[in-house]
């Protein structure tokens, strides 16, 4: 399974070809998912005109939650980033922690995730 980050989905919904190609690269090969945090981010920013498109997208994605294992990994990621002076958005740390804890690939266009990848997590794919 592959987890798509919020920004990649927003870019694809906006018609950005790089994001669309990144998502299409996984189509048919792996099941797609998002995190509960990405679902929240997508829904809170939804415009009325996007409701049907977003509802259809979400109905085709699995959703990973946030439990003890994910919190533990996220806290480790946070501490490592803080130690290196490379902190990033809390939601992004939690999204990375969810992917890492579940041994799933996280696909994102947010270059901030390169810092998490530099910590040795090979399942982060920044496109």
C-alpha cells in the first residue's frame, strides 16, 4: 500500500501534471491510502464546488489512523529532527510517523519530508 500526502493530492486535484503522474505511477500496482490527518486537511480546505470530486477521491482511499505505535514513531521522528535543528510541521511529523510505523511508502511533493528521509527512513518518496 502507498500513502499519499495531503499536498500531493491537493496538487493533483488542482491539475498539476507532476502530482498526477506521481499518483498514476502507483495506479493498479498498489492500494492507495491517506492518513486521518490528511483527510482532515483535505476536508477543512474543501470548497463547495470541490465537494463531489473530493468525496469520490476519499471513497477510493484507505485511511490510516493514529494509534500508540504511530505516536511513538512520530515522537522519535520529532526528537531526531529537533536534535538536528530541522523541525517541520507537526502534522507532517505525524503523517511520516504513521507511514513509518505501518511500513508503508509515503509519497509527497513536500520537500520538507527530505529531512525525515535523511534520518534513514527509506519509505519516504519525495517527488
